[in-house]
C-alpha cells in the first residue's frame, strides 16, 4: 500500500464534515451511517425511512463517481471469511447497541460536544487500537 | 427538498470517504496499528471532518430550527449507559478486526469485491439480530 499525501485525507475529511454540516443545517439530522443504513433497510426501530435510503444511494453513488473520475482507490480487506463475518456482525450489532459509529459519534457527536459520543468514541477507538495490537503483534498478523 | 439534501449529503460523504481512502480498510487498520508502521491518514480525515462538522454545530446552536424542518432531531439520551459502553466495545472489536465500519463498507461495495459484500451482509445481519433481540426495552427515542 502506497503512502498517501495528507492532502487527500484532509480534503476527503473536509467533504465528510461538510456533508454532515449540510444534513444538520438543512434537515436538522445527524449523519450517522449506522442509523441511516438501518433506516434504509427497514432495520431501525422506526422501520424504513426514505431519507435514509436516499442518503445511502447518494453515498454509494458518490463513491462510484469519485472512484471513476477523481481517484481509484485500492480496497484491501484481509482476513479469513470467518474473521470477516465475525467482524461484520460485531460492527453491525455494536453500532446499533451503542447508538452510533465513527460518523454518528465520532464526526457528529463529538462536534456537538456530546458526553455520550465522546465516551463512545474513546471506547471504540481504544478497543480498536488494542484489537489491532493483539491480532498483529501478539498473535502475529491476523 | 429534504430528500434532495439527503442525496447531496450522501454524495459528498461518499466522495469524501473515497478520496480520503477511508474506503480502504487497510488504510484504516494502518492508523489503528500504533505499534507497527503507523499511518496517520485517518487522523487527518478526522481533523478535516471535525473542522467542518464543528463549525456546523456551532452555527446550529445559534438557531432554534434547521432551514428545512421545524426542529433539530437529536437524541434525548444524556447518560453514558451500559448499552453505549458495550456497543462501543463490540463495534471497536469488529472495526479493529477488519478496518471497516458502516460508511466505508457501503462505499466499498462499488468495488464489487466478494469479501466486501460478505462483510456488508454480516453487518446487516448484526443489525437484524439487534433489531429482533427479545426482551429489548425499546425506549422510544424522541428523535
């Protein structure tokens, strides 16, 4: 994997922040992808919500447009099928139980200075750091 | 109108995830690998994102309502409760094991890679399990 000039992450991050800002200032909503994905698929407690589906379609569309016209990314997902399935289950279940993920808690909740989001972000970041450490440096490269 | 905003917001978000390379789980695990060849990219992504989301919430606090709705839709929850803590741990585990979280994996579906689709399906399965857990007190969040 090649080194990446910090300009790309900064610019991409800015767009993410602007996207969240747009959804907030116009629609008054938090850009939390786990919540929006649940609404898009009818898995939210309130069921299916069309704005969620429209957002997800936009997200996938934006990714397609960007990878075609701006920058084609390498997408490298390693691990056995079992590991991928377990990770997916944990991410899906955990985000719903924890009321959010990196976008909802990390980008929006923290910007809002929400205690819950600051706590959630610290907890999932810390857990993720430890998980990578254990799988790569204790069990040798999972 | 609000649907158009949802679409535009999603588009910007998807473009951002792609050009920042957060769509690439290996880039994210590089950031999470503090003891290894550390990749700071995700830190720059958060910095860029929080700059603008921070500005947006600063502006929002000064308003009683957003532009296209009669109120802001924030959770009423304030306590750091057990579901938040446990959910965040589980999420962090899954994120650390893969480098994927909901936004990036949806964006990465555009690569048509089978293992990405498997992760996405498993993620939705995890959400489904949560949705239909028996004895879950569904406290209606006035959101």
